[in-house]
C-alpha cells in the first residue's frame, strides 16, 4: 500500500479534538510521547505546525510553534530559552496549554518557578489521555508488530507505512481504547525481495476474531472484529475515521485487489472494523 487516496482518508481538522498533558520542561532535543502531544496540538488546534512533522522530537519547527504560542498568549515575546523561556515549554507555557485543553491545573496561588536543570516539572497529576499505542497483536494471522505514528501528508492523505512490517497509527485521531475510531494501517502484498507484508492475512479475519494493542503504560487493550468491508480506491470512506455511538473502536486498513503498475498501488482498500472489548 503506497499512499491512501486523499478522498478516502482526509480528516477535517475542525472535526477533531486533541488533549495534551505536558508534565516536564521541553526544549530543543527533547523526545517522547509528550512532544508528540505538543506537536499534535499545534498541528490540529493552532495550525502553526505541519501535521506531517509530528515526530516526537522537539526540533526547530516545534520551537518556532512554541514561540508563536507564547506570543499570542502573552507569556513571553523575546529573549532565548535560557534567559526568558522564549521557545521552551516551561511551567507557564505548560500551564496555559493544559488550561486551554480543559485539563486539570494545580490549585496554587503562587507562580511556579523553574526547578534545577533536568528535573521534571509541572502539573497536572490527574486525568490524562490513554497511553500511546506501542504494539499490535492479531494472533489468528500471526501479527505482532510495533506501532509507529503518522499524520497527514502535504496532499491531505494519511501517511503510509515505510516498511513491510510496520503498522502505523493515525496520530491526529483517537488513540486505541479512547472513544471514537482509532485507525491503524499496514501494507499488503509482496515486496521486491519477496518479503511479505504485515497485513497480508487481514482479509482472512472474520466477525468475532480478536486482536489487541499494547500501550505505553503496560496495559493491553482488546478488540473484537465487528465487520469487514472493501472500498474502491477513491471511494468515500470518511466513516472509517468517525464514530458517534460513544464507543471505542479500532479500524485496520490495508490494500486489496489488483496491482496498478501505473499508479503503483492496489485497486481496493480493505477495512476491518473492531470494537473495544469491555468486561
């Protein structure tokens, strides 16, 4: 599967919500899920960051987005990260981010100050989003694949997996286990070296089959297949990314059909719709 057609996978920014919880100081070179949260917030809520650059690494583009945020929020408008905090996510900036996202803020009447270097800081200690997905397991088809993250390409389509063994989660939507429809994609078909793809067996799944996602906090979230549907390459399938029933869903996407040598992609898209298993 190369790039999923834009008409198939475009997801309107205005229809999405992102919650970030920044619990430490972030600066150039910082890496981790909290940086993913920060970049996703800028890409979706402020549109000051390119959505295809949600990498989890705090780079110069992230710093520029932080500076713009600090200026618009009246936090700081000049200086350097070390002298004034300009371009660094320190306590005041994180507090503002969490407040804007309606997350709990500390009940204190004093302004927090920076701790010694390299000491984690910040708020809040309560309700955050579900942990980030790390690994996808589908026992029936022997899938045990690490999960990487993608956003939108410049053409407005969901980013594609880089290799045959990769499963990619669309990180501008819900996380697996959260309310709504989380989406994970993987390749289908043989590669030049004869290697198969992670979702070669996806079309053999049936209603009632189970799969699971391991997350960053050590939890395993189980899902059960509800239905399987085939779509034409350019057919509208916006429902794959949306849900209004209040449940938590995980939808798996891959290619199917006939290989088009000109377009270098398959003729169809296979979607496996699953529901979270509740006790």
